[in-house]
C-alpha cells in the first residue's frame, strides 16, 4: 500500500495537510477518531416468527463489514430505526461494541442514529447512545411536522444547534429529504451550523446533491477552517459524506470525505477499494482510469440495488451470507420473483463477482 494510505484513514491532500481533522482542543464523549472513509448503515435483523432482534446475525454482519475496512452505522434508515424501541437501540450498540472488541477491532468507532420526533427525545437518545458505547450520533429531523418547519430556517438551525450542544457525543447531520417529509437543508445552513456548532462532526448528504457537497467542502475542507473553527473534540472533525456511492470519485476531487452507503453491506471490500483508489488518484493520476472503471460498476449496482430498498438489500445478504430476513412490518418483504430478478441483474452480478474477487472468495454461484 502506498504512503498515501499510511495515515490510518486520515485524508492527506495538497490543500490542507490533514484533510478533515479540524479539531484542536476541547473534549466531548468521542474516544475513537471519526476519520474519512466508508460507513455502512447496518440493517437490523429480525427473527422470522417473532420479529425479535436477531443479535447473532447482527453481530456477524457488523464484524464482516468492519474487517473490510468499513465503519458501522447503527439504527439509521437501513437499520429501520423508526421500528426500534429505545431499549433495542441500546442493545444494538452494546452488541456491536462487544462484537467489534472481541474481533480485535477495538479502534473501530460506532455511529448510532438518534433522530426522533422531538428535540427533547433526540437528545435523550444521544445520551442513551453514549452511555451504551456509541462514539458518535447521526441525527435526522423528523418529517412529521415538516409542513411547519421545512421552510423555517430558524427552527431547523435551532434543532441541530441544541441537539449538538446537549449531546455528550459529537453529532452528524443527516440530510435525507425522502425520510424527513421533504426537509432539505441547503449548503448555506449546513455551513453555518458547521461554523457555529463545535460538537457537530459532519453531514451525510442523502439528498445526493453534488453541488451542495462541493459548496460545503469549499468551507470545511479549506485549511483556514482548522484554525478558525476548532471542534469540541479533536477526534471529531466535520466530515462531508455522500449518502450514495455513485459519486464517490468526483467527490474526492472537491475534498469530500467518503460516503455512508447501503451498498457497503453487500460489497464492503469493493466499496472500500473504490475509496482507497479514488484517494490514491490524487497522488497518482495514472490510477484514474481504473478508478473510473470501478466507479462505473459500483454506480450501476447502487442504482439497481437501491431501488429494491431495505428488503432488497436484506434479500441479497441472505443469498450471499445466509442471513438477512425481512423488514419489520409494516414494511413488506420483497417478492420471490423480484429477488430472483435482482440477483440475476447484470449490475448485481458484476458487483458480486468483483466483491468475491477482492475478498478472496470463489466466483459467482
């Protein structure tokens, strides 16, 4: 591996030295560094008859993706957070931490979804997550009253400001209009929050807006941001992360920091390789054609598999690894004929073949 990767996940570029590490003093609950890279929103697995948590499958999967270099994000949209009780969220964090530590992955951080209906409950979930062992929280605004707050800039800003101020662990903004009643933060508001709230540790842009990502990076990835706006915890930089993997390579060239992508559950080695290769092109442009080829395979697979939603991802995991199951009701399972079509689709077969090559396994069955 080239010296470019000898930084343990910290993105080094010619603009700002250590890319994304913009904290210099202060402290909060984070103990494991939040570094640029790939994060997988881990599905929550349920037993078929009772819909109780399948903790064995969950622990196995967390370790599987982490061993590929991908960090776990628990109780997000893919993790069906809306279907989980407070106690279940806590259990998942504890089980994940125990599984990671048992596998020798003690430095791998845990990010936990803590969004809820009210500011008060969101803060409560942040505190519970911290106590359970999560290093970071990721927060989406509830869309239930989107009609009242979607256009209220003051209310939206106050929400993340208060949550980040009162959370014992650093908070990542989760901008996903499709899951929050159309609430879509613009680049100016996100940049203001990054500047004014030192316990904010980044943003996930599942709006898929590359222009927005570029504008935010123009501020937070600039070398002056480090000196002017130190983070509360030096291990918790403000990362700008794509919510899809289909624009990872272009985002590298505007100094973004990686992605949080559901496809990393299905193909963690492939997605991690794409990230490493994209970063390496900054130092060695001769690698760009291979990065572009790999990005094409990944982008096509992301487009096809994402359309099958949570149930589709779980069905693919069932075929690949022997666990997956169905979502909790009322989310419907994917129909058998749809599973077959998804599995046989050339985009799926291409990434499964590549994943098996990169992970050292046999060819596609």
